[in-house]
C-alpha cells in the first residue's frame, strides 16, 4: 500500500500543478449546459469541469477537451470519448464499460478502480496514467501507448491480475 501512496501523491501533485497552470483556460459554461440538456457535446470545452457523480452514460463527447476535469464516481458506460483530451482527468472509480476512448489522450489521467470492461482504447495515449485496481477485461488496447502507465493490481484484458510492480506493461 505504501508503494502506491507515494506515486499516487506525486501524480496528484502533477495534476494539481497542471490545473493551476491552466486555470485561465476554464470550461465553457454554455458547453456544460448543452451536455446536461442533451447528453451530447462533441468538441466542447469542458477543461477543468467538476462533474463528479454525474452520469455520462451514452453521452457523445468525441473530440471534447476534458483535461484536468473530474468525472469520477459515476456511470459512464458506452460514452463516446473518441479523440477527446482527458489528460490529467480524474476518473477514479468510474464505470466506463463499453466506452469508446479510441485515440483519446489520457496522459496522466487517474483511473484507479475504474471499470473499463470491453472499452475501446485503440490508439489511445495512456502514458503515465494510473490504472491501479482497474478492470480492463475485454478492453481493446491495440496501438495504445502505455509508457509509464501504473497497472499494479489491474485486471488485464485477459482477466489476469497484473502484479503490483507493473509499469508500462502488465506483469503477471
């Protein structure tokens, strides 16, 4: 547990620094209202938005900017986040079953305990992200960049748990 605490703290500090550096580029309130009203917001500016606990299930957010956002602790099953910028986004304990994350930028995103069963992560940038205890059973990771991704305790695409020291690849 201590092995995970230090890297998690470091990742959290990096994300907070990214948020402070980007605070002049906040989300567009009209885009947030559009998302809430229609469950659709392709290419929207939602950078830094706090939607913790709000379900984005079946929403279409392809190409949206959610960098530094918090969309944790909610059901986002079958959401379309293809080509979205999710760098530094907090998706802890999010349910992303069947989500389309193809070609999404998830650099330094936190998905601890997230459920990504049957998610499409083809060509996604997963560098430096945190996937501790996440469930990736049946996920498609073809062409995904996992450099520096923290995978300790994650359930891999084949249903096997990764060892605690898994970084960049699932060690079984």
